[in-house]
């Protein structure tokens, strides 16, 4: 009886207790859910910040326009976050991923080996090596790997001529015989301008047909080969012509061709991984040339004596994708010569074999994918190497492909990259 009376008297308290217990349990659950939500939010924000941080170099307002975004002496200051710029930078990462996927697949198919640099909207979005610089040394390609450039060298030879013109030491409309002695009689009407534009009529004579006793004897031996056309009348691509320009550079500057380019171009632009070296295979970070996938080419035949360095003028320069980007940027900002002189470099003077292209001084000039916009480009072919350097000045796009595989179609690869880049630009 007493127990029943006690239970009856304490019933209201027990009811309050049970309600309090249920409320406490609900509170505990709510608190637990809050803690979990807090940690999930923290993880999300951390992940988002990592994504933003990975693209901060592309949106830092402090980035100098004349330097690479990844230059070792550049320390970006974190800008106030601008959502538009963040979204743009993330888009850049997406484009870089598409390009990387394309090139990685080519490596898997054993159809590409080399280094590639892509700039988009005036800044670098990809600079990367693919496959191996040397299978025997087990050294991978990187953005710092050195490759022979082949005929891309010609744009540097042309620039050296124009630097000498700006110094008042020659003029492109001078007769080439003013600077060559003895000069073959048939060359009296040939100008430096015509040699630069492959319209001189000077034949592309094989090295084996020319004297190798001395530079003067080498030039004199051209007299045995008549001009193939009247000077200025016809485009005919001529490697020997740019070697002749290398000889003119030596005679006018009083320096070895390679030394003049080093002092007048490479040093001012801080192109520290670019140059001419008869012992290329002894330079650090060089790529071995390959006839095909893992089939190595022999480079010993390119070891030249100092008095023959002018022969480098047609195609024996080596460089890296990052140094080549410094070069392209200098051309965009008239760093080495005046804008007026630079305009002459990119003036169409002749019609080459490539449909839709013209030729300036060491460059092909074509219509870009965007109406009214230019593509300025040149490729290089040399045993063991294939290269391409092209930029779209109005679009802020640069495509640099340096490959140590001779079977590569460098123009086709550049075309694929162009298609990906401009398709992405069209949809974003």
C-alpha cells in the first residue's frame, strides 16, 4: 500500500524526468550532428583552399608580365580573392588537364616523347616533360631538358641580323656580297633580305658538295652552282642560306656567330639553357635524339670546330621549353629591337609551300583559328629531333613542343593542341 502511494506521489516527478531524459538525448544527438557537420565543413573548406592555392600563381596580381609564372626568383603575393579570377584559374587547370591527357595518351601509344609548354590568356598553364630524355641514362624529360631545335634556329639568326641593322652595321637591303669575300659572281644582285626570306635563288647545296678546307673556300665553292631562280622571284627553302647569314654575322660583328648570339640575345633574355655547343652530349640535362621509340640516333657528326660555328645558323641551336617561352615573350614586348624593326620580322614577304602561310624573317605567318588573328610559327627537323614554336599574339596563346623522337609529326601535334585550346576558349 505504501509503495503504491509512493509511486503515485512521485509520478509527476518521474514524468518530468523522462521528458528531461528525452530532451537531453535529443540535445546530445543534435550536438553530435553539429560536431560532424563542423568537421565535414572544415574538410570541404580545406580541400577548396588547396584547389585555390594550386591556381593562385595564375591570379596573383603581382606576377610580372615579362617573367615566367614559375620563375625561381618570383614570390607571389596572395591577392584579395576575386571569384571571377578564381573561376578563370580553375578553368585553366581544366584545360591543362585536357592537354596533359592528350599527351599522356600519345606516350602510352609510344608516339610522343619530349617537353611541352602551353600558355593561355597570357600565362603558362602547362610546362611538363613526357617520356624519357635518355633511355640509356634513365633520365626523364622535364621542362628543363635541352633539345636541338633544328630550323627554329633560323628565327634567332634573323634576329641577330636585325640587331646588327639596328646598330647601324648593315641593312637588310644591302647586297650580301658587301659582307662576303670572295663572293660568287652570280650573287652580285642578291640582298640580305632575299636570303632571309628564302627568295635569293641560292641553291640548297649538300655539305658533301662544298669545300671543308676553310670557311672562305666553303663559300667560294658555291660558284659551281648557279642560282635556281632570279633573286626575289621565288620561294625555295634554303638551309645553306642561313649558314651564309651566320657567316655575315661573324664578319660584321667581329665575333664568332655563337658568341654574338650569346651576348646579344641569350644573356639579355636570361636564356641560360640555350646555346650552341659542339659537344652537346656532354651538356647537363640534354635529350638524346631517337630515330623512333627507344631507337637512339648518333649525334657525333655534329661536333664542329670553332671556325665553323657559322654553320650553326641554320639549325644547331639547343634550348628548353621554358627558355623558348622567354624568347616568345621578348618578341611580344619588342625587348631586343624596336617595334618598327620587329614589325619587319613578321611582315609577309614570300609564299612558301604551306597552304595559307606566308614567310617573314625566319618565321611562317598564318591565319589563326580566330578570324583576323595571326599565328606566327616555325617548326624544326633534325636527325633525332622534331620541334615546334608557335604563338597567337592577339589570343595570348603559345604552343611549344620539343621532341626527341624523329618520327613525330610536330605540325600535326601542334594542330591537335591548337584544336583543344581554341575549342575550350570557345566554350568558356
